[in-house]
C-alpha cells in the first residue's frame, strides 16, 4: 500500500491543522497500538505551542514544531526519557529573550530532550569590542517555528515519519534552512533524525549545528555512567579538569554545582559510525546515540548535577563543531562551509534500552570500537579546542 500523508502546516498554502488524531483505522494494513496526535497547547508560557505526539507501539515521543522541530520528551515502557527543567515548557519562542544583553536568554526556553543549537552559530555567547551581543547562547534555530509540517504513514515500510522545515534567515545575514524528518518503525525502540541544512543564499556561509540531547532521572541517577569510545578527550576548562578522574560517573545532586564539560573526538568503525551511551548504575536501562563522525566530528558531554529543583541533567551532544564562540570555532576550522545553494546531510539515531541484555549488547559494541584505538586523554584543556579560561 502507498504511504498516506497529512499536512499539518504549510504557510505557502495557508494550511494549518489545530488538532489531528491518527491510528490504525486511518491506514490499512498497519498494526494496532500506534497513534499520532497533533494538538495546540494553551495557557502559560506554552500558549499556542504546537506539539505532535508519536506512539509507535513501543516508543512515545513528543515533537515541538513551534520550537525548531525539537524533541520535547519521550517514554519507552517504564522508562521516562528527558529531564525536569526549572523551565515549565515547552515554552513559546515569544517568551524567550534571545536578545538579552548577557546572551543567556536562550536558557529561558530550554527543557527539551533534544534541541538543535545553531545554525549560524552555537555555543557560548560572543560580544564585540564594545561589549554588545553578537551571537547569543546556542543560536536561534531552537526558537523558530516550522513553516511546513507533514505526517506520513508508510504501511509497506512499517514506518511513521514526521517532517518539518524551519528557516533561519534575514536580510543582510545568513539564510539557512533546516529540513528534518523523524522516522520510526512500528514497535521499534529507536527513532532516526534525518536533517538537511540548506544554504538558501547565493553567498557562502559557515554553518554550525550541535544536537543537545539531555537526560535526567530516572536514567540519570547517582552511579549512572557515560560510555564513550574515546579517540581524544580533554576538559573544556579548569573547572572540568577538577573532575577528570570521574568524568564518566554521575554523583548526587549538589547545591551550587558548577557545570563541567568535556570535549571528544570519538573512535568509530572504518565507515565512521560510532555509538555513545548513558546507562544507569546497574546496567538495566540506557539510551544510546548512533551517528557518523564524518558528519558530526565533535562530541561534548555536559554534566550539570545540581539539586533536582535546579536542573539535575546531563547532555550527550554530537556536533559539527564544539560549543565555544563562533569566532573561535571558525578560527580553528570547525563548522561546515556551504557555498550558495549547497546542502549538508546529518543523521542521528536515538535508541532506548529497557533491559540488561540490550544494554550489554550496546556497551559491548562501544567497547569494540574502543579496542581498535588507544585513547588520548588530556588532563587539562588544550588550546585548539578551548579558549583560555
């Protein structure tokens, strides 16, 4: 049977669907247990935020077209996926002060499982010589609404797909487009994100993107571990260097904890494919990310184990570049140069592991990647990766 499609938003054709519920009765020859539900939230900071919940029969995920097609949260069997931010989102971009003078306004909307940072810039805020903000924290794409959104159910392939287009463009500036598709099979415990970044301009631009993938309890608890196949690793600053001996282990929440970040180049198979994982202490549950280091050569771990009311969370973050300032990344040749009209393809798969056997199999795969390479671990920041403290 051919796939069936539903347009949720298309500003060019003036189409907007406020609510939609799809299930097995809407598509012949599909199994029981799946649903796609689109709704518009009301009240508070989430007023007028569009969300699309995808339930494939095993995995449930909520995508937020209003926030750059970010992934808000998920659930697989008993395992909640995401984190509890002090921000009660999803927050409509109109309430996020991106132009806040200190460059940190982006944090007022941050509570997603996965948000994209970019595309013109990401990383730390950057200021000109007069102290004026040039680039805010983590860029604009996560706070821009999609102009086109479409759901496709492919009975023959056994797949649910949600696609969207988000433009980050202005006069006398970069003109970039994100075309994204979330794809998951019926009954699967994984979802694949297929992104294209397109330079809509006739002029060249350096594009930057980082996938900020964030986890809190119940997956992140004292004793949880990050399992990473290391080629090269370094702490980002002197604060991170303090924790270098336990960079992969998570502790109890601490009042006033100051975040720690670590930068990596990852070991991979001969084709560039790699996997990273966050697992609980017992190895009974985990989430892993699979991607290709030729597409996403930079990887960051962000540890922010404050007390739960303040945001007990960690980020596993594949990227085109490291999240420092735009000028520092450009100076060191990171980011992707796109000529006018050129596009860049990126892929990321999130897999949930809800039993000890699946966790052990994924961890064994990471160990095989590590066995092929001797890791280089720097105990202090290295100047090619980090600006001076």
